[in-house]
């Protein structure tokens, strides 16, 4: 069994409720059932720094999920977690392409 996947199951045994919540929330993204999830975290203070560090540690244990961080108004950090395969498939669906074209988004299919 893949060592990276084995690491995911050990989070179930943790007493840290934040870690359990993150794993539960991002599980569908990691396994491709959901294309993406965006979360907000405080950009200041020890608690916010701890949470960001923990999240990075979890996501770096899988090669199926990527993330991008964005600063927002210097108060919080938005993190977009995404499964590249699931997101690509979702964006290629006809109804989603139609929606994006209707709102004026440039859609390029490669």
C-alpha cells in the first residue's frame, strides 16, 4: 500500500480536533469526489500560524491534492485546495463551460 495513503489514516487517531476537522473536510478533495475547497485562516497570531503549518504538513503527504495560498486584506489567508484531475474534469463539463462563457470568462480548452 502507498506510504502516503497510510499516513492519512493515522490522523484518525489524533486527539487534535482541528486536524480531524481538516482531514474530514479535505477527504473528498484528496480522493477526487470533490474538485476543490477554499478555506480562510487568520493571518496573524500563533494559532493561525500553527494551523497553516499543520495543513501544509497534511497536504504535502499526498500527491493528489495541491494548494494555493492567497492573502486577503492583510487579515486572513485564503487557501484553495484542489484535486487537479477532478477540477479539470469539472471545468470541462459542458454546463460549466457554458456558465463560464456566460459570465464573460475566457475559456480555453487544450
